[in-house]
C-alpha cells in the first residue's frame, strides 16, 4: 500500500525502518516534530540520505565554519563563488574564471573498485559542469594499504582502471595526483577526485530554483536501482572487520552518456535557457529537489511518476534515494522550455518536465496523483542535525611525539647511504608511478602543459594569450598523525610549493578531509586540529578555501586511517610557455639548493621504509619561508632551467627524480652530515638548476627574496654522484625506481 501524507497522518504509530536507514532516535523524533506527524516512507528516505554524515556534514560543520573567517579574495581578485556552492569559482584575469574542487568516493571504491572510482570522477565533473564551466582536467589523489597485501591487489587495479576509463572516455586529461601506501588504508582505500573547469565570468550558474512557475526539468540518464542509499549511506558508516557494515548498490557509470550530458549542458548555457541547475550526485533526487528549492524561492512541486526509469518496479522512496549517474536537474522559464528540450533532443539526451517552482515554501512530491512528500525543503537540505562531537587529545599522543625518529640507527658509510637511497627510490611511495599514470590520457584536448611526474599539473586556458592554471594535491598522513595541526599546514605548504615551482602564483585551496570515525574523540581531535591548522595557514598565506569535502568513518574495525587532509592548491600562470620544468634537462648546469635543511626525520619516508617507525614531531612549518620561495619562483621564470620541490625522501629522492627525468646525471657535494642532507624532509626547500653564466643573477634573486641558497654541484654524466660518499649509475637507478609496481601488479 502506498504510504501517503494522508495515511501518515492517520496512522501515526506505523513502524518505520529509521534505524536501518542510519537515523538516530533523536533524529527520527526531530523529523516528526518538523512535520507535526510521522514521515511517509518517501519523506523518511529523503531525510535519511540528506541527514547522513556524507550529505549533511553533521559532525564536521561546526569546525568547517571557521574557513569562513578567511577573506574571500585571491591575489588576482574576489572569488565569484565559494563555500556552499557546487564548487569554488575564481577570477584568473582576462575575463576568465576557473572552478575546481576535490571530493571523495572512498567507501564505494572499496566495495566495487572500478565503478566506485569511475563514478567518483563522474560526480566531481558534474559539480564543475553545474557551475557553468567546461571541465578541462582531472586529478586523482589515491591511498592504498601495503602494496603486497592481497586486498590492495584487488582494489588498486580496479580503482586505477575506473579513474582512467571514465576520464579517458570523457576526453579529460589526468594531469596529476598521488598514490600512497600505508597499512592503515588496508580495507579502506581513499579515492579522492579533483576536477578543474574554465568559464567566462558571465557564464557562471548557481544551484537555485527561483521564479514561481518556472519548470523543473530532469535530463540525462534514466533512474535505476543502482546506488540506492549509495555514497550517502555507505560513506556514513564504519567498515567492520568482515567488510562494509552496509552494502547498498554502488552507482554504475556511463562515461559516454556523461560526455553527451556535458556538451548538451554547455549548449544549454550558451543558449541562455537555464535559470538554475544542480547535478544529481549523492542522495540523487532527494538532494537536487531539496537543495534547489531551499536555495531559491523556497517551493517546488514535482510529479515523481514522470521520472524516466530503467526499472519500472522502483518504489517512490527508491527513486528518491537512487544515485544513478549522469543526471542533471535544471530550472527553466516556461518560454524557454521548448528550446531547452530541442537542444537535449539534438544531443540524444532524454529530458522530462517533472514539475514547477512554487512560492509555497514547501517541497511537494506526488506519485500518480497521491501526495508522498510535503516538507519544508530547508529542513531536508540545510537544517539537518549539528553535532558538537566530543574531542580530546589522545593520551598516547605525548608518547608518540616523544618517540623521535632522529634517535633511530642511521647509515654511517657511503655504501650504506647508497643502499638507503636505492631502497627509498624503489619503495612503493617513492617509486615510479607510470604503471598507474600510463593508464590515463594526460594530453587529450591539447592544452596540457605539465602533468605527472612534474611537481604540478598545468593546463592552458586561452590559446591566444597562453593564460593557464596549475594545480597540485598533497598530504603526508604520517605528519598529520604526529601533529594534525602542523600536518594539515604541511599538506598545504607542499601543494603551494609544487604549484609555485613551475612559476604559477598560488590562488586558492580546495580540500578533501579524510578521517576515521567521528564518534571517537581522538579522531575528532585530529579533525578539529587539522581544520584549525588549515584555516590559520590560509590566513597567513592570504589564500581562501573555496570548498571541498569531508569523508569520515574511514576505518576498519578499530583501526582508523592516518588522518589524511588532502589539500589542493590552484595557481594562475600568465603565460604557460614561460614556465619552469621539473628535472635536469642539460649537462653543464649548476645545481643549487634553496631553503634551510634541519635534522628533521620524524614521519619521514626513511623512518617509514627502513624502520617501519612512526613517532616524533613532523618538520617545522614556516609559511613565511614558503611565501618567499613562491615569490622567488614567480620571478625566476626564464632564469631557472629546472626546479623540483623537496618533500618525501628529501634531497636524495629529489635528485633521483631530477636525474631520471631526462637522463642527465649530476655530481653533488654536501656539507655536514651527508645523511641528514640527503634524507631530512625539512619544508620550504627546492633544488634548481641554472646556466653557469646566470649564477650571479640567481644569487641576487635569492637574496632579494630572503631565500637561503647553496651551490651543491653540477649536472652531467651518466650517474648520480655524491662526492666522498657514493655514486650510482642512472641505468641501475632507473631499474630500481621503475620495477616496483610492475613486479607486484604485472
């Protein structure tokens, strides 16, 4: 029997599966108070998905609100759209704007690696499209358990194939990301996806349903039974030791349908027939209808039985919960409806007028003439629960920080240093990732300027002026475990530095905050500290947070992942033909080290790989030094022949990557403790090269920006030589660096 608003009023004590849908007793009671009756099964479905952790941010929003304290301006100008929209939009000059955002699809990618990762890419692309932008590039920060673990070998190939398969079919270059391995991600891989889009200022579109009488049009793929509950429920639960606590169907992606949807939507924008728009991602129709109505005039009436279905047996509540992919919802003025539908037909995209905007202040949904939903839309979309979860610094944190890696046994001879360099070069986190990146098309569309393994991804925006943008994503979860405040700042600093090394001016931040269960006070302390650290760093650097994503409940049983606040930084490049490349490119150039090296080994790749150790304090954060370094790089374009930031693996691994990039060796001489010089992971550092005749200009530039500068050697030969310590031939080095992933994954 259909559960209608009328039957809900007549049968107030009807048993409902609110607990099975993830609602708490007090949340269910609050819904009854809002409605003045029990909810219908369709209303219960809407509230359950929209009040889930993934959609409502109920445990995190009290901490996220501090990002609003950061001035919403960039070094170029004001943000055109920020937190609260589908994605942040930035003015980059010349009438252009760029939108970018990073989100998670972690739990679905564990359950069904290919489709989970593929639909993660599809979802973030639609977020960018919904802002009025053409998507131009994607990135994929990934985290896995140990490389040799059976479950890693199950999920990694599928996840990589899903990211590549969907992005390649869309014709979007994958210009960067990360692949990091750690035991805490076993059973809970992280699949974060970033997309960048480009638009003219006047093309900006927002998610709101305004204009009484305007039509509500659903267009794109048909609605099916895949993804019912989907990410909204799955990403709000902790996995138990045997697998996911809940296994709703993972969404099934169709990238060819999404490609049609992109081109169709861009033509709809160009025709001026879209008054408001929202993509259908997490929570599907429940999200699109309630958010559009809540952000507009406050009312909407929908005929749910008009929704095109792939499965005619779906009940109303299933249709409202389904997270079937490749769907959009538009608000269209009645006079534009015919033109809208004609454009959709041209692209073979199904479009149906399913309702209208009203001024009632209610979201009303009917099913074959029977009312199944009658709610205040804001109560569904924006006024969900707010939890002030208890958080406390864990008792073991002091002991963890006291267990310094600087006390561990270290190599003492040149041969031991050589062995350490090679061991790190072949380790899963530092080895060549081309087994992954070769599955991605990095150059489709013809505007890719830099991609992996460069420090950042860079794309051209305008073919006449060569205006472009650069993007990087980073996070060292070990640093965040040792000190989540500093760890978040170090993630930001590394992304900021990666963008800067190519010559871009860092503009803004998007983040994907991946943590364990918010019901654990220690995890919530990590989260609160990371948010505070990120906010303070953005204030000091003068760049805003444009938006992002929170992913909680990332743990298996009692084992939480390393706190992983992934930070993406976007920068602007006035002329992409004038950028600084990564890696040594020619013989006979001087090699210089920028920045100050301290004995900072805790949380380092050396401690992790050689000793399996995690303890101590992460490297010192010096944001003023990062700013000076970025200013140096911006002015150094044309002078510097290469630049590579120093991060995981320290100077030693930066030299490995630099000599292998174009097969140009180097000889360096290191003062003081050679081990510390090679493997410390002090921040605010980079290695650069210049022609010998430009050495004085380099010294003058560094002095003018207050950047410490040390000449350490010269390029040339077919080996990496550390004078007085060791040398290793490039052929041997490349073999060690490249063999790791293929040896395990085939």
